[in-house]
C-alpha cells in the first residue's frame, strides 16, 4: 500500500529479514512534473500496488540504490519494461537477467533537478565473514525536502519486533538515525565518508526516508549529523 509522506513523494513497505532479523524494507516513489515516476529501491509489486502506482503517473525510472537492494529489480522490470533501469556499478553480477539503461557514476544522469543524488563514497558494511562494498547512492527530493537513504542509516524503534529492537540496541542504531556497528567496523576511508556526509548535509532536507527503520520527520538533518559524528571526529 502506498503512503504519501510529502509533496509528490510516497513510500511502500514490505516485510524483509536480514541475518534472520525482521527489518522490513521500503520503496520510495517520486512523481516529477512531467507526470513520470521514479521507483527507488523497488519492493515486490503486486496487482494492488501496481494499480496505486499507475494511478499516480507513468513509471519512467526503476532505481537500484545500492548493491544490496536488487532482489525485486527483475520483477519490476518485467512489470514496467518501458522504464529505464538505473543502478550502481557492480549490480550486473548480482542480477544478470536485468537490462541496465544507465549506471550511476559512469553515466551523467539528469532528473531535471527534480531529484539530485550523490554516491556515498567510502561506505562499506561488514557482513560476516567479509567486508562488502555497498555503492550506495543517496537521493534528495527538493520539492518535499526529503533525503532518501537506503542502508546508510537506520532508525529502529518499538514498532519493530523485540528481537530487532535488541539487535539494534547492541549494534547502536536503536532510536537513532545512524549506521550500525557493522558499517562502523567496515568503514576504512573516513575522509571519503566525511566528504560525502558534508555534501549530503548541504542539501535542504527536513525528512529522511531510509529502507529499514522509522521515517524521520523532524530535525532529520540534525539527527543525521549526530549519527555520523563518530565518522567525522
Ligand atoms: Fe538494506
């Protein structure tokens, strides 16, 4: 079910487990002034959700926001074969059946200023037993003053199952907008992180949507700055 969170921006959510923990996942839908839609981090699109999406506009872009959120790209491309699929470098080895129209960082992708983005340089995650590159792309939607993150910050709270709350407390991302210990121990290039977060904080956003956690509606910039203080010190 689509839920409007701001001017020309909606989200849809579905259950998802990561490392056995129920963390949920979230897709963001943005409507541009030409009536075209961007689907960022698509979830499984059933008939109901498709009907709601189609009532908003025409899907023009399917966007993989990093190397981990690729599970439903193929399903989404089958449903919207006319849409351009844009992904970070490296996604082709994870989803060999999809057709990629453009690649972040290789192609100059222009959303007419209605959506801006930067690659989150230096961002990595430790998924035992190895450190993985994420290639996360961070998006900004000026007209709703919304920042769209995927795995670069979480915000788990009491709306999540107890086991997830416990894990989030241990991993340092319970009721706070920040990456978990798994990212903190994986990140080596703090300078790159510092530059990226400075660029992100220069955007004029009030709200943060992330893939896993509760959307932050107030003081989001201050909360994100505080959540990344560890990397900036
Ligand atoms: Fe994720």
